[in-house]
C-alpha cells in the first residue's frame, strides 16, 4: 500500500466524523477544520484556514477557550473537557470541547481539537434531573388537594409559564382543579376565567379531545386567530389575550389504565416554544403526576373509609349520667388511614352504667371486625351478668368461639352505681393496663391487676375489685398507647402516667385532655400507636 494511502484515509475519516475536529497551530490559527465543526461554527471549512480562533468564534467563547489552548501549548498536556454555550443569544446549543497537543520530533507543533454538540445530552440530563426531583416532590404528600397544587406548581417555570390540572368528574365533565403561573396576579386571571368559562366536555379540540383520545395535543405556535375561534364573547377573548399564550401542549393524565384528566401547559411571556422533542418528557411528567394524584385519591378514600369504620366502633357521644362527669379521647395512629383496635364504650345497665375500654391486636379490617365483635358482645354480657369479671369471662368465651383465632385482646370493664355524693365502682381487667384513681388529695390508687388476655386460652373469669369514688375523685381507663408512648429516656410508663394524672385538673375532661396531651408531647407530636382514654369523675 502506498505510504500516502493511510494518511488519505485518515483525512477522509476526520473530514466525515460526526464530531467537530480541527488542527490549530501554535499561533492559534486554524490549519484544518472538518465539515462538522464548520457547520457548528456556521462558516465554511476553507474560510477557517489561516484565521485565528478568536476571529471565528463569538467573543465569550474565545474568552473561555483561549486560556485553555495556551495552557495546552505551555504544558504539553491535554486539557479537561470545556463546556460552553454557542455564544449566539438566538442559538440555545451547548458545546463541549477537548484539546490535546500534537507533537513532532518531541515538540508541540499544533493543537488537536474535538468539539461535540452536547445540547441534546444536556437537555436529556436536565429532564432526567427534573423528573427525578418532580417524582420526589410528588411523593412527599398523600393529601389530594396538596398534590393537585404541587402538580400545577411543578411545571412552572421549568417547563411552562402556565400550567393547569384538569380532572374528569363523576358526572362526565372536566374541571380545572389547580393552576399556576410565576406571577400570582396572572394566576388570579385564571381563577376568574375558570369561573366564567368552565371546560366543555363536548369541545372538539383541546382538553376534551385529549381526554377522549388519550393522545397529547401540541400547538407549537398558537395562531393569532385561534382565540377568536374559541371565544364565545368579547370578554372571553380579552382574557385569553391577557394570558398571552404563545405555545401549548396538553398531555393526558393516565394512571392504572384510567384517564384521570389532563395536564395543560403553555408558554407565554418567556418566549419559549414546545416541540415534538418535548412530548416524551412531558408525557413522563404527566404519568408521574397522574400516579401521584391517583395515589392521593385512593389514600383519601381509604382514610375516609377508615374514619367512618372507626367512628362506628366508638360511641357517637357520651351519655349524661346524673352524679358523674364522663369524658373520653381517641387519637388514631398516624393519619388515621388504617383502622385501629382501640375502643371504649359507655352504656346503661339495669342498676347503673358500664364503662369499658379495650385493645385488639393488629390493625385494619380484621382488627375492626374483632373490635366490633368485642364491643357488641360486651354490651350483651354486661347486661346479662351481675359483675364485670363475669362479663369479661363471657367475652373471652365469645373470642375463643367466634374470633379469628389469631388475634388477642385486652379489656377493662367497670360497673358504676352512682349515689348522692359519690359512686360505687366494681372493676375487672382481662390483660389490660391497670385502671387508676386520682383521689381528691392527689394520691393515685392502682385498683385492679390484669387477668388473662381475651382469646388466649380457656380460663377463669377475671377477679372483681370494688372501690368508692368520692367528690373530686377521678377514675381513669386507658390503652397501652399511653403508657408505651416512647420518650427520649424510654417509655412514659405507669409512673409517667401517674405523674400526669396527679397534676391534671380534678375533672374527667381535665384528666383526659392532660393524659392525651402528655402522651402526644413525649412522642414529638407523632404517636406511634392509637391512644384511647376514658375518665369518670364525681363533681365536688
């Protein structure tokens, strides 16, 4: 093969390379430029030859790369990659250049340059980072209203000047539920527009079409006559013009195969435009938003169901009992989206009143079913039996016979017989934390010790204990969400509970408020278990 052939092939490869390549002499003149770099610089290859770099590229680019070129000549070492904008305000492209020394007989005689257009790479990275941030933000809340506003605000100003979240309604319509603009005053224009001109599901274009077809709609440049075509009256036309839409895209919100609505985005004052290259990223954003909206919706439904079910397991209100003051507090764990096993009840007996509290192991519908069984069975047993211990014995039999078999429960039952100036109280406990009595002088009595858990093994009924409540005495029943409240130094425990009870006001309401507040405070406002507290007091 002739000696010139390899060089010819090398020159041809460089000239046709998909990256910009050049040879620059020690005076920083172009010696050789390939077609790709010529296209990047917007100047024919032959017009580069003999001209200095700072005579070809924009001044800010020359200021960026000039010192790098001189450093390569001085050190004889390749430079790290240098990234910079093209330099033309009307050209958003970004370039990345690498420079390396060319040697001849041990001396640096020129510089080799490789220039890449990294615009699309940087855009892809920026989009990936944006979507990652968006996903993180979207996952920060399960509140539906907060999520809807987060979706609207996420887009502005990164990928939109205007954003609208529009959801399908149960009646088949579409409604704008959230919107955002960088200027709050303009966001108020959107609020007024939405009030006057709601979305019409029968529209042939726009959001209605996107929801029907599940396909995005892109308007790279909104034609001037579009507003006239869609406006029904001059006032609507004026508002549309004030919003200043220049380019728009509407993408469907689809989660779990169901169309939830759409995300409508628009550019206005920024002068930016949407293109087909934006659809993939905006569709990915819409998918993440749709999933967050649907998760929040499902969580809200679950929370509402749990709240309704939990309320059905508690008395709607406490009865008025002559000679006694009654009070109760119930605080579910976390957001209340899961039904807990704590319950309390107050109901009449032939010769007085029953005051009960209990705790079923576990959470969710299984715990709720067992709680309902216990609550209603205890009402029947307390009515039929002469003592709370016997009633709890009947309850244990019902758990062993009709319970799920893998759940246990604890309970305290008290029979109260008020009389002038006080009340006689007979109590029994089945594995439950012991009731306490705060006497009028501030002393604390531990009344009855717990018997066997309910639903564990057949055994004797719990033992009864009888006490007397006088004026300003308070009887306290509670669940382990109180005593097992974790403090920085350990559990609140019975000692911490006794301290809180001792300093509480000598009323039923004062006691339950103080105990709930203490149990919540020691856990930094975030209880780790359900909390139920019931108190009965004899007014002075």
